[in-house]
C-alpha cells in the first residue's frame, strides 16, 4: 500500500522529533519513520553509566521540559523515557520498525522503499543524525580473537571485559567517561590512547553549568560561517568535568599516544612503543551512512552529502541534526530545535 505525504521525516531521534513538533503546527501531512522498535532505543542501548554533560535545563525538545533538577545531568535512560513521553504527548505520527533501504526521486515525488512497502512524499527531512556506522580503524582486525573488542556503542559495563589491561582509544566525552568508570575496578589497569592532549572544561563555574555561560554568550548558536563559529570549529572537542584529569594525575588512568597498529594481543603506538592488552574499547566515534539515498545530485565528488545549512541542492530534500549544520549546537539535544524550526519553515515556504 502506497501513502503520499507532504513530508517524510527519516529518523525519530532528537532531530526528527523536533522537526515533528514544528510540522505538527504547520498543517502539512507528515510521517516520521525509524528502524528501531521504540522511540529512544538508541539512548537505552548506550553504556549504563552514561550521563549527558548538558544539564536538564538545556536537554528539552520544543514544548516540553525535562522533569527534575534543572541544573543536574540526566541519565541516558531518563532521556529515552523523555523521548517516548514526548512523542506521545505531542501526538507525533511515528512508524517504527520501518527500515528505508532506498530513497529515490522522480519528477517532484520522493519514493522511500521500506521493509513495509513504498512511502511517497513531496519533501524529505533526513534526521538520522551523525551516529550511524561505527568508526573503527582497519587494524582492529589484526588483534587476536582473545582480545575483547567493543565499540563505545556496544560497551554497557565492566562485566563485559576480562580482568587485566584495557585500552580506551579516543579522548572525547564517551572515552573519558568510560575510562573513569573502568578505573573504579581494581581488576583493571586502564590506559587511554589519545591523538592529542585532552582539553578539559569544568561542568560548573560558580554553581552554574558551563552551558549557562555558553548560552548567555551565544557560543553554541554562533553561526558556523562567522568569526566566533569558525574559531570554535577549530578548537578540539572539550571533555567536561575533571574526573579523568584527576585519575591521570593519580596514575589510575595512564595516557598513551595515538594507537597506530595492532599485532596479536599488542597495540602499537605512534611513539613506537607497544603493550599487551586484554580489552580494547574503541571510543572512536561514528561515520555517516547515506548509501541508501539513491540520488546522485545529492552528493559531491567524494560522496559527501551536499547541503547549505541543511538545505540540499535537490529540491525538497533537507537535513536536520548534522554536526555544525549551522552552529556548534546543531547536533546537541537542547539546540537542535533551532535548525529543525528553520528547516520546517523552509518546507512550508516551498
């Protein structure tokens, strides 16, 4: 059975839900689809101890705040519950367990081929976010089968690991949080392999979240093509909180340079040193996967999806939730709404 909508939103995460909020008020017919079995599932699957580094006051989607102390940090399950409640309270039309295998366009109509038939739409909002394909270096295959390897998206808790030596590869916020958790276990010797020194920032300054100051200064909404935005984009990713820094100082977590190769049960580092390991956690991020979009003019010569602030050169194709789509906050939970509203306004005007 074929359905035609004004707008098809692909992805029911924060970007898709925020877009749905504004579409609900637009009078356009729309549907949000996702291949997960429940709204918020991707958050539930993350490691048990995950907490956001942004406080509740900045973690809400448009029209509904998070319940609880606005200055404290929510857990990943709290965010998953919030997403589920949000979808229900906003009466968003969402089709779950719906995997899009191919998106094509003929004349003015888009055709989304799914595991449950074809969906037709005049406009598409791709809200799949940046967290799609695990980014693991090719040399991971050279490690012995006896070494436990987990990407940060597969890591849940310490019980998955062998006692012994664990290397966390990657110095972003996920890598830092996981290394801190591992260091609490006496059976683990913990290393963190980083390409460059970590830039730490406090979670709070004078009892206020650092994000309160960022918001007051307009840092997270600074346009990517303005001076402040360009400067920010050249800064390394900040790690929020000083727990890891203190553990490194105490020798509970040991810093190693960039991991360059692997042989059997040994990791080889950039400085020529090597060390045997029992476990490795790849906190090396994700890559986008847009291979299902079968529209040649949507991509550049390197296969990167083309857009100007979320608007594709292909008429009727839009994106929401990309890192640095318009600003530093574009992919952050509390700030994605600004891009979502702008893109929905663009659809309405079209």
